[in-house]
């Protein structure tokens, strides 16, 4: 095993995942509403997409990365629409204890963030820039090292989502209905803002 490549990937994956964005807000909101597992699976969806984009950068798949970047306009539209949908769904959802009832849509929690992360062209650009800057995005780097690098990216991203969902779950039962409603509305408005920013970036 190429330990150095794995550690580098771990650091990259953690650094890409950690900044608070729409996925982070979703993770927090779902953890509060449905519990730690829902929040963790939300994060795992993002980690899966991060590993996919990390693989494109690590293996030097410039043709594929170039194609994805060229499709940034339709990807932004799709991502913006989906963020808008999620925001509206939050706003009309039940609040308080009713929203904390049993949640059986865990597959959707995971799949929605895979989709949302894949439709964010900034993600692929971030990975390409980081890997190129570190001199890691070339075929000369080696298949084995690139594979361990991607595994590290996934692991680093997962580590962040474990930390975030676990931290939020600790205070989940201390959040009352009124406070939860405020957080839910606030989360929805932040997600809505990200949606508007996605559309604004099209001009």
C-alpha cells in the first residue's frame, strides 16, 4: 500500500468536504430531523461523488474532466433546480417532534447528495486544481498510487461527515420544536441562497 498517497488523499478529501456548503447544511438539518444515520448517509453521498471526481483527477483523465467542465452550464441549471426543490421541501415539511419521527428514506438521503455533488462543477475544478498543483494528476503517478490516493480522498471526506453528523447528533435531543423550526427554516433559506447563486453564475 502506498501510505504516502493515501495520507495525501485523506488530507485532500477532508479539505474539500470540510467547508460549509449546501451539503453541510443538509447534513446538519437531516441529522437534527431524522438522526445521525440520515446525516451520515447524506455525507457519504457527497464522499462518493468526491471519490469519483478525485479519481478523474488522480488518473489524469483530462478528456473526461474537460467534458464535465464543458458541461458546467447545464450542470449548474440542474443543480440549482435541485437545490431549489430541497429548500422548498424543507420549508413545507413538518416541524418539531413530528419531523423527528421514524425516517425510512435513507437511500434517498444518500442518492440525493451523490446527485447534488456530481452536478456541482466547482467540485471537479477543485480536484483538478489541487491535483495539478501537487503534481498528482498525471499517468506517471502510477495506477497503484492513484488508487490509494482516491481511497484516501473518500476516507478523508467520510471522516469529516462522521465528525459533523456525530457532533450534531449529540445536541439533537436538546433541540426543542421551536428551535428546530427556526433551524429548519434557516437551513432552507441558506439552501435557497445557494440555488439562487447557482442561477446567478449562469450569466
